[in-house]
């Protein structure tokens, strides 16, 4: 029941039709006993700064989830961001504090890690191959570094981007053992695809089939389709697979908690 006491949260994106967060977060708000409603807000990159000011002015606005293409820009608009968001250079959730400022965090990595653990996959003693060093990949790398995994290999077309990320991570986590590669080789306990390759059925695989064959478990961050070409290939090769939806399910609870933390 929406009343005059109801508070508002948002998810901002462009496009917006594909988002699934409101229907997952609103039941969580209800479970937490919060009279808060999340609504989708379609905002273009050109209009973001104006909308940002308007959201700050709404007295009953609680916070927001941020997705494509706004994560990097929002990191610069927030009044305060977490260490993870500083290292990654992106924000995907914002809370409006008691004094009216916006505080941001990036929960892609924490959500992905929680999703793994929820399915009985503990990467603590694993050698992990992470493919992609964009926003999501960087957040997952941060979560792995903080968790203390055995070894992290980040594969990207250009070495400079993942190497820069590793340098920033090792400044905060000096015990992290990691390397950047353009073409992964060897055996890995866990392969994580943090690229967008797989959203379209005609996309190429993010790594060669021989690499997939040398990984015990293969995981996605892509949620639609559920069974990407990568996961299908891994399953056909007898590898254990992990769906992207586990990341979203775990992250939604974390997002709800953060938005209401003000």
C-alpha cells in the first residue's frame, strides 16, 4: 500500500526495459519492514546531472541502484564513495544520508562472491581466471582480493588495463598474487566471464575452448540468456557451471540493505 509516508528508491539506466531489480528488491524492502518503493527511472547520459540534482532535492528519496551506462559517471557525482568504488572507478548503488549527501558503493563483486558461496563454491584456495577488466570485472577482482583467493589471473585484450587494476589492488592488498595476460594458458580452478560476450547468441566465446577444458568450474555474470554459449560449452565438456542469476539474487539483498543504511 502506497501512502504519503512511502519513501522512494530508483534504478537509473539507459535503456531501462531490461532491468529486473525492482521486482526483486521491492519484496526485500517489504521483508525488512521498510515502507520504500523502487521504481525504474529512464535517464540518458546527457540528462544525468540534471536528474541527479532533482533526486537530491526529493525529501523522501532513499537511494538508487545504478546500471549501464551511468556507473562510472555516478562515481564522480557522489559526495562520498567506498574504497572498492574508488579502486574500481564505478558505483552501482547509492544511499542518501541523513544530512542529504549521496554515498556510493560498488556491490557487483560482493554480489558475485556471495552468489558463488551460496552455491557451495568457495574460491579461497582457488586459482581464478577472470576474463575482462571493465567495471564488473574490476569489482569482482576487488572482492576476490579482499577475500584472499590463492591466485588471480586477469585476461584482457590489452595488458595495460588489467595490470593497472592489479597495481591498485596490490596497493590495498599487498598479499594478492595476480598477473595480467592477453591470452590465458594453463589450469584454473575457476573461470569467470566478466565481459558482455554471451548476451547475443552470435557472440564468440570469451576464451578458446581449450581454456574452458582446463577449468574445473565456469561462471557467468550474464543473466539473460541464462545458458550462454560459454556455459553450454563448459557443460558439454563436463565442467561445473555457475549461472549469472546467483550474482543478482545475492546482490539485491545487499543493495536493499545499503539503500536503507542511511
